[in-house]
């Protein structure tokens, strides 16, 4: 397939997906639960894209939900206590996640890797949850914070004032922000900086020898992942209007990591597909909440055994198999003579 045809096919697929997402609220307008699932999927996509960045460096994490927890509480407290507008609280939530996450994890980024870093993120997540429970006068403790204000209305030229209090408006706001995050991650992935991220994963010593500042690359990449987690937490808090420390503990972080593994890390679309499939398929197959984790686990076992590169690895495996069959089916030059 030529490059132009490949780009055309990708553009057609993106156009179809965009059209479906734009029309989806009209189909689900009477189903509040479906709106809730769609909202969670988009927040999970933002979180999973951040986890993918850490995996590209070779650092699996079970603490990414902690950055969402920081962003959720910072955004909610700024709006509720200081009466700050949501539009200022949103970037501040991302910045707070960076300010807390990077200094704490910096020593581990320089000295640890793989499973050792994973243990550090688990400890950080558990510690943050205990801190939120301890300072109950500020965070609400186990009961959390409720009645969090919704997103403030905004005036847009030619469109007038948009009120995000309705499910429709907030859905499109989430869709827009998720789209921006996907585009940003895609551009980052295909930039020279994205190639440096992958290089530091292969060999720290070799990267330093060729003049790559490994520490700088890791800190910036981890900061981007923290920031995306913070804004995801802010969007969750003002969408659900309720947050508690146990909503973003180790287990939710595990699910986010599995979304990335299921979809694949080679492409930005991997976490997107992983979050969509692993959230929708269990909902469609079973009606009992207790059975959803079982379906979730079965899907993961299937992918781990048959698709080690994730769902996006199917195309590569099919193309490899096709080339192998084609090469085996062609007669050799010596047999014809």
C-alpha cells in the first residue's frame, strides 16, 4: 500500500471515529449510566497516555492514580475554598501533580528501573492515600469531598455562553480535551524528543556517551505524565462532583497500567483502544458488576498469551504471517530451471 493510500485510510478511520463520538450523546441522551461510562473512558484514556510515557522510558508504575488524586483535590479545594475559576484550577491541578510527583520520584528515576521503580510508586500511592485520610479537615477523610462545583460557564465568540452543567456539554468538553491530549502525545511520540525517550530506555550509558542528557529527558517526560494525570483528576472531580482517597489508589492505577499493556505501547492509539475495549466489553457481556473483573482478566490473559505486543500488534503479526505465506508459496528460481 502506497504512503498516500495509507494516509487516506487513516484519515478515513479517524473521520468515522470522530463522527461516531460526536453523535454518541444523541444516542445515549436517556441513559445516564452510559454517559458515566463514556466520561470515565475519556479520563482513563488521558491517564493511560501518561502511563505509556513512563513505560517508554522503562518505568512501569502503579502510582499514576496518585497524580490524578492530587489534581482532583487541588482543583476541588481551589474552587470550593478559594473560589477560583475551574479554568484556572485545571492547569494548576496539573502543575501541582508535577510539583509533588517529580521531586519525590526523581531519585528513583535516576537509580532504579523496572520492578524496583514499581515498588516505589506503590509506596508513594499508599502514602498519599494515608495523608489524605489523616488530614480529614481538609480532604474530608474517608467520606471525601462532595458537592464539588461543576465546570464554570464560558463565553465563546459566535457561540455565546456555554454552560457545562449539562451532560451533553461536559461530554463534548471532555472529548475536546482528550483529543488535544492524544494529538499532543502523538506529536511528542513522533518528534526527536520522542526518539530520545526510547533511546534512554535501551541504554543509559550509551545515551550519555552520545551526548544525550538522560536525567533531563526522564524528568521532562515524567513531568508531562504527571501533568496529564493532574488534569485528568481535575476533570474527574468536577464531572462526578465527588472525590475520595480510595478512588485513585493502587488498584485503579493497576487498571490504568493494564489498559496500556492490553492496547500496546508502540503507538499512541494503544492506550486509547485498551481503555475503550476493557471498559466497554465487560459492560456489554455481563450485567453483574462482580463478573466484570473476570471478563477483564480473561481478556488480559488472552492478549498476554497470543498478542504480547498488545491489540495493535495484530496488524504486524498478520502482515508478518502474510509475507511468510507469500514467500513460502512462491516457487524458487532453481526449481524452474
